[in-house]
C-alpha cells in the first residue's frame, strides 16, 4: 500500500479508502467485518462513512470494528442529512451539528472524528455559523480536520475565504464523484483543489459497476444490482454511448493484463489530482481485485487513449449537487 499526504495538511492516508456505505445494509455484519479486516490487512488506514448510511447503522458497525485498531485508522464521517424528526433535524446549523457530532461519536465508539465532512451544502445556514461551529469542535478535540462533499468550487472558495477572515479551521478536502464516464470535476473543482491544496477523495470510481463490466449490452440487469434496484437509473446511465466506450476499454484492459474494473481504477490513480479513490461494494469480490492494483502497470499510450475516448464526459451536468446557490448571507457577522 502507498500512503499520501492529505491535501494541505500533515495527515497521511492510504492511497485507497474503504467506503462503508453498504455496511450493513447490503453487507451483513459478518461480511462487513470480513471486508474491513481484509482491507486493514492490505494496508488501508482510511475509512469513509456517514451518519446517513443506514441511517446510523454504518457508523454503528464501524464502531464495533474499530475496537483495538482505532488508533491505526483515519475515520471520516459526514453530517447534513435529516437524522431527527424535528425542525432543525438536518443541515449545517450549529443546532444540528452539535447533536449530529455527539451521536456520530457515540455510534463510532470513539472520542474524535478524524475528518468531519459536510455531506452537501445547506441553503438555510450561513457558512459563518457552520464554520465557527466546526472550528469549535476542532478546538475541543472532537474533530481533527474538516472537509466537504458535493460542493461547487465557488462554494468551497467562499468557505476558505470566510475561514481565513476569522482565523477558523479551513476545510482540507472535497469528496466528489469521478470516473471515466463522469469527468465533470475536471472543469472547475480540480483546478481549484490543486491551487489551494485541497485533498480530492473520489467516489463511484466504477460508476456503480458499469466500469467493472457488470452490465452487458442487450442483457437483463443483474438481479440486486444498483441499476436494477433504482428505477430509471439504468436507463439514464446505461446508454449506447457508454456501451460503445466499454467495447473500446475491454481490449485495453486485456492488453495490460487487467480486469475492466482494475483498468478504470488505474486510470483514476494516474491522475495526480486524485488523493484517494473510495472503494465501495456489497461483496468481498468487489474489493479484492483492487488491493494489488497499485502494483499494476498500464501503458501510457493506453491511458491517453482512455482520455480521448472519454473526453465527452468532461462536459455534463454536476448531477449530485442540487444546491447551486449556496448558503445565505450572514448579515450579523463581520
């Protein structure tokens, strides 16, 4: 396993991050345990979860698994999603964050969260309120670093500016979707992250199994797969153009002695702006081929060819971000 500096910080994380979104919803607890300790054995020290996963049960499972190894791991979790059936039971207000962090700590059975992330922007809460609260949590030792997910570059720039103005803890990371058929972050997010030293965690590296060859043209969707379970999702993403691209990628993978999924991951790892891709899945076989992918080689001309083939996917909607306007102004802050 390789270890890399995490953005503009002194933190070091494994080049691959274990995603726990499916713990235990699609992986029972014993399978989750097996996947977790296999990743740990492979050298992965970075785990990503969220209070929304379950909701709450992913953090609970992680809390069980962390016993005895907590001090060897970097644990990332998130807040924003509605967790309480009451007004103010979601979002990025101080009211919600203070409840959410205590419950995440309880479920994770730890006294601190290494990376605490805004799952989405909040159009109701001024960033001054959010950032001052997170700064206080860092001061208290309950949180070590802060980051965001699914934010536009300008929203992160706003947050960095406010943090600098008040000498608050700055965000150090962005988590966003990135893969061969979703390259939209290259337009604004990537240049921003490189300029300001923001770590880039990318999820969906195999695009729900599409880039692992899980779906075949003209064949029924595999039972229980993501695109079979989510109505309309397959029609949106499994287009003739995507299948045409897969037809081009298959011989490239074979020529380099890789599976299709390994090729997709190697392409992501070849990008110097990607700090760590997040491994996801519901079965051990979804993870196992990735543990030795860092030792694999891909011909540079083949990587450039994948860039050329996937160029149209740089220019598409930033799909997982409904809040384009960002936070409201805080008129009582100076």
